[in-house]
C-alpha cells in the first residue's frame, strides 16, 4: 500500500519521527501559509524516504481553521490567491484540501457566514476546476451518511472523476471512543463499510484515513491503540485498499512503524 502521513504540528520533535521510517512515504504538512510550508518542504525533502511533500493549508482558528464553505471568506480568498499566484508562476504543488466544517472550532461561523456560504462553494469549485490540471489535489473529507452528490453540492465532497482529486475519508476509528465502547464498536463497523464501499467505487483514487496516533487541533481526540491500528490496516489490506493516510507522524513510535511496514 502507498502510505501518506499527516503532520498537523511540524515541530522539530514531530518531524524527527521521520528517522523511524525506512520506506517510501508521502508526508503532508499543515501550515498557515505557503511560504511556511515551503520552509518545511525544503527541510523534510532531505529525507530520502519522503517521496512527496503535501501542503495542508489552515485558516486562523477564528476563521474556521479547516477549509470549507463555512470558513471566513477573507481567509479562503487569502489561501486561494496565494496558491494561484504561486502555481501561475510555474511552481509545483501537492495540495491537501481539508474539507471540514468548523463545528468544533467556531460555531458562530454558521451564522456570520450563512449568506456567503454558496458564494464560497462557487469560489472553491471554480478553483478546483481551473487548477485540477495544474495541481495534484487530495481532499480530506469527513465520513457521513449523506450521498456523495449532496456533499459535492455543498462543497464538502469532491468526486475524483469530476475534479481529478484523490478522495480521503477520515475514518479515524479512535474517535468513536468519544461515545465509549458502543461508539468504538459503531466506528469499527462504519470503517469497514467505508473501506468496502468507497474503495470499490473509486479504486486507486480513494484513500482510507487511519488514526488518531496523537491528538490534533481539538486537543482531546481519543487515540488508537497499536492493536486497533493493526486491525484497521489489516482490514484495509485484505479488502484491496491501495492507499492509506495516517494521522499523524508525531504519534508514531517504532512499534507503530513496524506494524505499518507489515502492510506495505
């Protein structure tokens, strides 16, 4: 399987975990602007096992943090204009578009951005259409029970045949633990359904997200055990998954890496 690894907090300590990895990966790094990302990119490219470095743009927390039509219009414009200006100059870019709504970050945006929502959707879709041949894009999307056309309509999901993206479903089974043992059981079943359904639908354009090995921006994300990590990898491998995305690098240790190597 092809392995992508996210790092939301690219500190020296977290990036030092690359020393544990002796196989090819794609590393995707969060940054608040493109110039910061380019600094990280230059640093991690020195590692021979990092075959591609992806830019994960984030908004300010008060703007919604994640990139969605519910984010602040000014923040979205800032991120998009910076990317377009860079790419139009001939620079190469591998982009992770984190299509998450800001429910857990800034609920007031659902009110303040209500009348800008569909304008933001149009702006985002135009960017995808205009740059799909110039940028390699992966879209990180929350799993939900809504049909794909509905998520596409509201700018929260992107069909690979239409936009040329790789679609990542962030099926982090550890998050089920928010709701205790019953929640964990439900997420495990849901993970397996997503692997089978979306892997079959999108083949090598589909990536299954596995995590969380460390907390993220929310600060209280339940963590995946090594046994659960292997369970999820094994199921993905047995059901023909070609690509996985691990959240995140900073939570890996030698045992996690050894487990991962068994399923390459």
